[in-house]
């Protein structure tokens, strides 16, 4: 059975179980979670700035961005979240700390009541530990994004982001680390990397001319994983995926 055969909730439970041990009973009660499934068009705000959360979001399909929002209305993408992610899980413990979330493409999500999630934490300590571990992964993701923006050149930022998304999408069974779909526009990429759309275009052209990556529409082909990872100074350990990608560990490239 492949990961694609599992329900969205099952995938979330599998991810939690890889981060922290879960017994059969804990898995069963998590799989019994019930929420409201809905579809949101691109550009939909899922959580308003400063809101008090009464539910969390499990992304079933699509792509969402987490934002820092400023008093003048400007926003900065601080993380990308893919199918299988629950980007606001930490609000089970701190409802006033809900992040600003927006769909970047038309996306399908499940809203899970915070009260229901909190009750599971109280009755099943192992679930609380798994939520804690997931929140630790989330914090590590944000830390790496901050370092990427503050300490790297444009081409290094782009290389690092592509490596991260490649492994996360492969782990979620949405392609491989060498061939995956990334449904994001160049302006959105620029927002995530602190670059203008023109600079994004130049950076992608540089990666293409160096024989590292080709992006056609929403499809990303990685031609030389080793060189791309070296360029981005990419260490996958912060993703807590239980080991690097086979392509990363063996230094394999690919020819398109």
C-alpha cells in the first residue's frame, strides 16, 4: 500500500508517529478525528491576523503560505505548507498564537476543532508529545527560513528552498526529489525569498544555465541534486524526515 492510499487524517497520523512514538490506541483516536472539509480559492485568508483560533487546518490538497503581516498591510511569506501539513497545530496549546495563513492556489482543507484536539492531549499524553514534536519541527522550519533570508545570496536562497520543497513533497508522496510540482508563481517565490520578480527570473535562469534545475510551468526538474544541495548549503536534518533523500545520500544527479 502506498501513501496515496491513505486518507488525509491517516497521513497526518503517520507523520506524527514518525516524530514521536504512538500506540495503537492513540492512532485509533486520532484517526477518529472529525472535521469540516472545504475548498478555498487562491488568495483566501484562512486565519486573520490576531484571531483567536477555534480550529486548526489540515491541508488535503494545494499550497498555503504562512505570513508575517505588518501594520501597513504588507505581508512576507515566512513558510510554505503542503498537503499533509497542519501549519497551525501549535494553537492547540496557544489559541492566541494563530499564524496568518493564506491559500496560494485553490486548496482543499479540513478544519479540526481545537477543543477536540485539546481533549485528546489531556486524555492521551503520547498524543501531546507527538503534537509537541510536530511543533518543534515547525519551529525548526521557521528558524531555517529566517537564516536563509538573512545570511544567503539570492541563488543560495533559491537552491535551499528548492531542496527543502523537493524533500518535503517527496516525503508526502507528491513527486520525487528530482521531479515534482511546485504550484507557485514567481512573485510568490520572490515574496518567500525576499527578491523582486525580476531577480527571481534571473536566479532561476542562472540555475538552469548551470545545469542544476529546470522549471517549466509548475514542474521542477532537478538535474544535479548534489550540486544544488551544496550551492544552498542544504542540510535536511531540520526537516525531521528520518534520513536524507536517497538522491542526497548517494549524491545522484538526473538527466531531464
